[in-house]
């Protein structure tokens, strides 16, 4: 299977190789190649649909009944539901954080800094500790990420740029984020851009390059005001934000493909939490970059 630029999906359960599938088009009816309810395909060590479970006649000569399945394969409904729950937690926490920051500007730093730091630590634990299927950790990450986004949104729209934009700027960023998300979903569904190994390598390389530039700009900022000028609101900063938005948008294609492969492979239902986590990470990054870009334009007006 192709790898994805999102490290969250790279650490999920291994999938089967296959062609391109429509996102959410995993078969739901029974057939000769459909896994049994609650079981996974052969690569997960389970039998195919239609194969009989082993029967062990007890002493009395009666056949032993097969065990009742305790799980079922993941579906697109699971992905939508878990992603919706995760984003709802982010939204509620962001609203609370925004309200607290609006009432007391001194809370902006602790809420934004604390939320970002704890959210980052939880993301590392979830990703590299292979805890993507743990709903408690995923929702806790969503809550702290919401605190970070709420405070950051207030700072960008009401403090850092002289109050230009306000809540209207945040609404534009939210609409832009979900507009890009659904636009890339249409692109994936129609096959306008195919997720190939070459495309994946290009995306991974672009993300590494952007990360290196961000870290370099941060370090340079300790010695020179504005660092390399990637985040100071100038022309170079606008171009850099556009590049980041483009990379985040195209990374959705890799995320959709990874989730699609998991559905086709019959990953367990709880794996949908990992998909929700991965999509949330990308959505948060995209929102921040769009909000930052809009704030640049508002500050220049």
C-alpha cells in the first residue's frame, strides 16, 4: 500500500495492496470475497466469508457453536461519526477558549501555549505509541487543540493585527478550511488526481521541506527580528502560507486513500478513531494557515 504524508496513518494497522477505491465504497453485502461480520480479511489472520469455523464434537457428540463476534469491520459511517465527534470537541473547546480570552486577554498566552504544548505531546503519544484507536486520548487531544485554536484565533483576529477582521475573519477561515476539505474529497472521488507512489514521495518531501523552513525560521527569530521573514506578514510570508495551504490540501488525498484502503482491508471498527485523529490533525493545520493568510491581508488594509 502507498504510504501517506500524515504520520498518523502510517502507524495504523497494515493494509492489503489494491487498486484505487472510492472513499467509503467498501462492500457492505455478503459475497464470496466479503469478510464475515466481525472478522477481517486474510491478512489479519481471519477466514474468508463462507468458510466454516472449526467444529469440535464434544464427548456427547454435539458440535460446538462458534464464538459470537465481538467486533465488526470499519465502515464509512464509522469514519464520519468519529470524525464528527472529534471535530465537535475541538469546536466546543475553541469556543470556550475564545470566550475566556475575550474576557481576559492575559489568558491568551496560557491557553494558546498550554493547549499547543499538551496537544503536541498527546499527538506524539498517539502517533508513535500506536494509540490511534484509543477514543479517550483522541478526544483529549481534540479538547486541548480546541483550547489552542480558540486563543490563537482571538489573537490573530483581534490583537495581533489591530482588531482587523474579528469574528468575521474566523468565519472566513472556517469556511475556507471546510471548502478545501470537501473540494479535495471531490477531487479524490472523481479521480482527477491519482494517488501514486511518485505523488506520495513528492508530498512527503514537500512536507519535510516546509517543516525544516518553519523550524529554521523559528530559530532565526531568536537572533534576528522576524527570522527569515516567513511569518512577518510580508510578501514572502504570504507566498509561504499559500505553499503550506497547498501542501495541506493535497495531503488530504493521501489521507483519504489511506482511510479507503483500511475500509477495503476490513480494519476493525475502532480504527475509525485513528482516521478521525489523522483528518483532524490536517484540518487544524489547514485552518491555522488559512487564518494566518487572511490576517496578513486584513493587516495590510
